[in-house]
C-alpha cells in the first residue's frame, strides 16, 4: 500500500469511520487486506539466518510453512490427528533450513554439496520439499530436481510440494500461480520448474538445475561417480 495512503488510514478516528458508507468501508477493508498480504508475501520472500547460521521462523521458508500453508499426514486417521496442519515447529528445523539457505544467501559459482542424515520421524524430506517449494515460488526462474531410487518415490516428493502450494493461503496461490502440476513436474508462472527423476547417474544430465536433491545418494548414482554429474551443472547456475 502507498505510504501516504497508509498514514491517512491510520489517522482515521471512530467518528470519521462512522460516517463512511458500506462501499467506502469495503474499499477500506480491501486496502488493509492488501497491505497485510503484501507484508506476509514480503516476509515469505526474505531469507534470513542468525549468527549461528540458523534459519529464522519469522520469515522465509519456515515462516511460510508454519503460518501460511499446510502439510498433509496420510496416517492422520490412525493417529487421531488432523489430516492437514501447519508445518511443525522443531528445534532442529532451524539449523537444517539454515544449511539449505546457504546457496541463496551466499551465491557462488562453486557447487554447494551437503549430506544430511535422515529418519522417517525427523520429517527431513518434508523440510527439503518446503525449501524447494519456497525457492521456486519466491526465486523466479529456478529449476529444482529431486532424484530418488524409484520413480514412485520421486513422484511422492513432488506431491509434497504440490500439497504445500495447493494448501497455502488463497492470496499466495493467486500471486504465485502454478501453471502445471503432474506426477513428476511442477511449473510456476514465474518460470520456475521442479522435476522428479528416478535413479541413475545419466538422468540428471538432462537438466541444468540451481539445486538438485538426491535421497539415498549412493543407491541413485554409481558409487564412483556420485557427484560428478551434478557438479558441472550446479557450477554453471
């Protein structure tokens, strides 16, 4: 919202507001809502870490996940919990997300390579998908690739990102429109794309991604050439 207009609105007192027509009040509410949404969108776009290198929860990917979208739990019925819920708040998400944000905060022609230990209980895959979805939405023209041993698992990770985009607030869906969403691919109106591919060292050569994620790395690529296909691609991003 324009700063001068915002200042005028803040100066309105109860007596003045009582004289406004329904149409004027509706217009005022629309302006206030747009200002709120502008602020939330800007906070989502901001990547920030503290002195330890831990990601902030008040902006960036974690802010988006914990406040403006929802994940989905396929086992919710058995656990007696809601099937959809905001991204959880766990202490270890902040250092993990801080590590993932390094290429964004410190761009370099060199390849950032990070190995992350994971278990089913730690929601590491969900955290990485939150990061990838955020990256594609708020960094136009990003290409991201996730590679897994089997195509079905790659499709599952693409589904995680689709869940986040489909369950985010309507104003974010409008501002960051998804133009294509299929089993192994998502495209955004801003030119960003995300692909899921099966294992194999030659699969990745078809793409020129800003970021590539591989689960169970040594099963996906041959042991002798685990990073060779990715390094030249990422170094050119």
